[in-house]
C-alpha cells in the first residue's frame, strides 16, 4: 500500500469510509429473498410503509401533489418572506412557468382520480387510477427511504473508490466514469427510479457532466430483475426466464454502447452544473487504482457532515421527490396512459415497424407493431397486449424490447423530466426510438435461435 495512505489515515478514517459504505451496499445493492421474491432492503422497507399506510396512502399522495401546486402558486403570486428567506423552500416551490403548469395539471388529475370526479376515462383503474393507487403509492415509500439513505452511497467515499477501480473499463466502453457502475447496479437490483435519483443527486453535486448524467439516466436506469420476471410471466415465458434475461442484458449493453454515441445524447455538453472538486479519474504517480481510490474515498468521508446533516439532507431529498417529482409523474403518466388506452395514436406510431418486423420474420407483425411505441406510456402495456399473441417468438421479442426501452412516462421518464438533468420530452422520445431500433434486431436474432 502507498506510504501516503499509511501516513495520513487512522483506523477511524477507514471506518468512517467503510461502515457507511457497507450499510449503503446492504440497503441498495444486496438482493434479499422475501416471500418468494427477490428485492433490496430499501424496496422492502418501502413495501412495509405501503402496507402499513395502505388505506391512507392515496389520500397522502393526493395531499402532497395538491400542496405542491398550491404552495408553488402562492410563491409565484405573493412571494411571502418566510419562503424568500429559505433557500430550501425556494428551491422546492419555485418551478419555471412550464413546470408550474405541470404541477397544476398533476393536482387536478390527482383530485379527479381520488374523488372519482369527471369523465371515467380519467380516473378508471387503467388510467389515472393506475398512476395514483398503484404507481405513486408504491413510489411514496421508495422516495422516502431511497432519498433518506442515498448519502450512504454518495457521501462517504464508495463512489470514489469504485470509480477509481472501474474507470479504465467504463470510460472506453461507455464513455462514462467508473462510479456510474453503482447507478446501474442500484437500478438493476432495485428500481429504475432509484438509479435516476442517484444520478440526479450526483449531477447536482458536480460528480457528473450534463452528458454523463443524461446518458446514465436514460441508459443505466435498468429495469429490476424482479419486474423483468413479472413481464416474463405476463407473456407466459417464465419457464425460459434465464435465456430471456440474458438476451435482455446483452441487448441492453449493446444499446448502452451505441445510443450514447449518437444524437441527442452525443450532443449534450460535457459541462458541470456545479464546479467539480478535482479530477477523480487520473491515478497519480506512486498510486495504484486501489490506493488512489482509498485516498479519494477517505478524503470524501472526512468531508461528510455529522448525523444531523445526514438526517436533514435525507428528509430534504425525500421532500424534493414528493413535491417535485410526484406531480410530474401524475401529469405525464396519466396523460400518456389515457392516450394509450383510448386513442389510436400509439397504433399509428407503431405502423412503421410493420415492415421492420416482417423483415426480421417476426410472426403477427401487425399486432406486434402496436407494442413498439406504446411502451413509452407505460412499460407494462406491451406485455399486456402481447399476452394474447399466439407466437412464443413474438411474445419473447415484444417483452424483451419493452424492458430494454427503459424510458416510460408513467415512471422513469417522468422522474427524469422532474429532475435537474436537462433532457426534454422530445429528446426522451427520440432516445426511446433509438433504443428500440438497436435492441429489436438483436432480440429478434436471439429469439429465432431459441424458438
């Protein structure tokens, strides 16, 4: 080990890095089996909260979305002194005019759904009801625990240590820093929204450039293994889950290599939201990647605040997600699912895929084409449609594509739109199409080999 490491760091310094990082790994990156399903402890804790508050959660979510809109309007109109003098409140309730409108739309939709007012197509169980009662009630607990404990991954040196070890692989292959691997693992084992939250947090800290944050949020916010199994079961392919998931992983890696190298992601600037603290990638002379990673990690852990700051920052992040992101998910998700359920828009958009599917010799190309774009509204919709298609090959391809598309407005896409990462709705749709065009032929070839 480097003499510099030996000279400068005590046992307490090592423990300040190691203990919080191990707890973070346990909470976010360790799969546990509970009642037959694999999950990570953070998702398990959020599930406990959802079960404990099951009857009250829809009302709580509706109140949060309503308060977000009303206080934002209050600030814009009156600018009360108590808010002007609080950076936290200003950051939370001072959206741009566009996002203020989104919060108001989210509030109106949440109230209509909760009180079952207005047209049924707004509040039924397949549209607004799906968003409010299923998705947002589940995300309520995830936002609380993931936001609260996120500092264990970001503030005590784990990312710096992993980054030093993996940059030599991640940088040439994905054009990303090594620490981005943590984002992918957190999404893969837990939930895509956790990966987006982690990416956004690091972007706001100056750990990622705009391009890096954009790539990671749209490429590495992978669908969890658990949800992939749910999709496989929906299309009656659970008996082939291992080859199915290996195919999805291979196609996802291909998309992660190709899509960031073409517009719009390739045109994102390599600038920082805030000034970064030094260069964490170049290993200085006299260090190995391990010793340099330790040096960076221990220094980062030294800079972390005490327990009070940890708790304060955790609650602030949770409130940011509740008041800032939940209205966005309600607005964009509900509108997208209504369009998918009650209009032929996604059917029309899928028609250009019919000749592509025929070229790839996918049976029932017309039915399959309807699933290619509808996943932009909600990732589960393609599998619901595909379940009635008699061809196993077609169901395999549709289900695999729906998972590798990653960006869907009922959850991950809306979380990205509600974050600080500068990606527009139009750019999200283009990236969604690019991922579809990259992964579709790969999954079709693998499907032909399997069936």
